[in-house]
C-alpha cells in the first residue's frame, strides 16, 4: 500500500470523525444539552411510522371510535404542552387486555384497553400519557438505539462512517420493527419520564400526584401478560426506588411553581367515558373451553387434545403436549386455494415433502402434506392441513421430532379433521366482560357496595383493586364506582 493511499484513508477517517461530531451531537429537546445521537429526528419519525404498521397488524386496534377519540383528544392536548409540540402526535388504543402503555419514536403512543379499564380518573390517564410522551420528547428510544449500535460496532465513527460511505450496516433501523416497543429504559429514563409527565399533566390542569396511586394499584394487581403476547407495564418500565413518594413531592412542587390551586382529578367523567369497555380477553376472538376451541367471529371450532396447554394469540393458536415434545399451530394461511397455500408453505420453509394429497374436512376442501423441515436445531416432521372455509385459508401444523412423530400422528390428524362449522347459538353469541359504572345507594364499605351491585363474592377483591380502593374503605352514598358486567 502506497504512502499516498494511507494518507487518503487517514483523511477519510478524519472526515468521518467530523461527520460524527456534526451528525451525532444533537440537542436534546428537554434538557437543551447536546447528546451523542446516531438517530436523526427524521429517522425517528420513519422508525415510528414503520413500528406503527407492525403494531396495528400484530396487536390490532380497539374498535371503539368514541374511546379512540377520547384518548386522542387528551393526547393531543398533552403533546402540544410538551417539549416537542411540533411533532405529528398519534395516540391509539390497542385491543389487548394486558395493563400497559408504550411509546414509539417520532410521536406514536399506544395504550391498551387493559390499562384504560384499570385507570380511575382523567388525572391518572394524563399521568400515564404524559409519561409515554416524556419518553418521546426526551428521545429515550433513540438514545437506546444509538447505544445499541455503538455497542455492536465498537467504534462509533465506523458506524457513522458506514452510513456516510453508503455501506449498509447496523444503521438499518427498519430491522428493529415492533421490537422498538420493548427497548429497556434505564431507571434514570423512567425518573425523567415521570418528571416530564408531572410537568405536562400539571400544565393541563390535572393533579399529577394521582399517577402514584395508579402505580400502587398496579403493584396490587396480577397483570403479568395476556393472550396478545404483550408484557405488562412493570415488565417494560423498571420501577425506580421510592417512585410514588417522588411523584407526590414533585407534583406538589410543580403545582406551586405553576400556581395551580385547584388541580383536576375528574374521576366521574373518566368512569363515564370508559363505560362499556371490554375487560379481560374477548371470547369473540376465540377461546378454549373444555376440550374444544371456539371462534365465534369466524364461526368455526375444533377439538383440543386432552391435557395439552393452549396459548391463544392474535397470530396463532398454539397447543403444546404435556411432555412438551409436540406442538400444534393453527392460523390463517396465505394463498387462494389449499394447494396454493401448501406450496407457499413448502417454499418458505424449504420443506422436504414426503406425501401430499387432496382431502376434505367436514365438507371443506383441504390439502394434506407430510414433510420434514430442517432448522438449526435439527429436522422436525410436520403434518399440515390447509383448509378452505369460504374465502379464508386456515392451516394446521402438527410438529414433533422424527423419533416421536408416530406417537402423535393420530392426535394431529384427529384434531385437524375435527375442524367444523360452529353452529351452537350459545357459543356464537358469547359476550365479553365489560366495565360499567354504577352509583352506590347508601353509605357502606366498598366490599358491601360491590356485593349489593351484584359482584360475585370471589370477584369482590379483584374489583376492589380495579377501583384503586383499599379493603374496608367506606364509600358515601352516591359514589360512582366501576363494576364488571360478566358476559359469560
């Protein structure tokens, strides 16, 4: 290599270093200080947009325009009061029962219907939304992505250099997809988001200290996950020490600073706004009962093998054998006909087909395929049925090792052959549990009030916590409270 060539490379790295200083030292909208940042604001917005497509497809939006408008209206108000009012903010309600809220870069904020059912006032809603807005305004996700990129590359200059030179590498943000929602924020990030939430909620006239009560309610609840696969709030938001105490102290200080003498809580307005929201899993989207899986919305049912564990998600129904050595997956399949769907499966998995033939399942045309699929962990044997019901194609896949396949083959076949039209009117008309607001008729304890309103004895404690109340608490006559209207 010539001396001139070496000098040329050195000059190139000097230029990369200059580019690094220019591109990565971005001003933080919250602190006003310069942060080391490998993600531009333009990239943030693009990533948020990409994430939004994945989120809406994978988890689904709650189909209630009144609730959507209510959440969006408050979110827009808080967004305009934040450190990044110019962002095109988006606030959406996910159709998931788990209690959580997320923020994607670029102004995308998601609340599950589970968290809306758990909140007890507009002040609590403002606190949660303000917290997620704070993650966006402080660019916490962008910072986490930048740190991850630097850690993978080793030299920051090289990462920027690759982008400057047009070489594809770790700077491809599109690879993150929905995974951006589950970036782990540090305790410092959480404290900053709490502080920003207090500021935004107080600016909007709310009592920001109410958020502390919500966190205390979460601590008392059993809300680890749900059928959507989304984790709970505390799984994605590590709780700083003395969080509730800090929130109450800072809220009082912020109210004094802003001269807010009569902060709003608006419990009754909020409870009226969420009246009718679905609570828990929605059986109309599919549920297992006894030894049968029912899907009222699509009007089908099929048997579940005895003592197999069922995990129902929006993407697929998963059934696992007692010994955990065999799995059945049921889902929709791409394709216009059963043979077309089967061919797409074989092409995608590079399966080695052992047998393929036409069949019928309770009058529905189907394709049956036996194949071996090789992965990094070895080869598995798969029995697949591709069944056409009206315009939809459904796929069953029964999988186990080649060694154990024979002992499960009949179980697979019996399950798949049991796919049929759901005709039972009781199953077709099943209704989900819903949150309703009720008014106490006399002064009494919360427990007695709930029993009077028809809450079963074994559900009283759950609904008590759902209201953010403590055992033995006395409620005056005329108090608005939440109850659960049980659908099944």
